[in-house]
C-alpha cells in the first residue's frame, strides 16, 4: 500500500508569496496616494501664490490711496475747507491727571 502525503513546504511557500504580494500591492497603493497628495499640494501652493500676489497688489493700491489722502497738501486743503487756520504760536493747556 502506497501512502501519498502532500509536501507541507508548498503550503508555507504559497502563504509567503501571498503575503509578499499583499505587501507589494499595499506599498504601491500608498505610493500612488502619496503622489496624488503631493500633486494636489503643488497645485494649492501655486493657486495660493497667485492669490497672495493679488492681495499684495490690492494692499499697495490701498497704501497709495491712504498716503495720498494724508499728504500735507491735501490736509491743508481740508483744513481750509473746514475753516481752520494755522496758529503760529499755539498756547498749550496741560491738564494734570490725578
């Protein structure tokens, strides 16, 4: 009578191959996800950079408007319109604080 026993080493090797394949597949998916996130971040950085440039331009325009409004000539014109006069020798009154 012949007894045939399967080789037990084949079962262990197939499990190892399956685990290695699963690990490689998992690493591949994580690499694809990481690359996708990197590309998205690069696009976000570019769009935020253009928004920053636009905000800097708006800030420069606002500063220019502010500086033109507070120019000495404009302030003198505003004082004349309000009926203010320049006092060459002002007399200051100091109030002591308690």
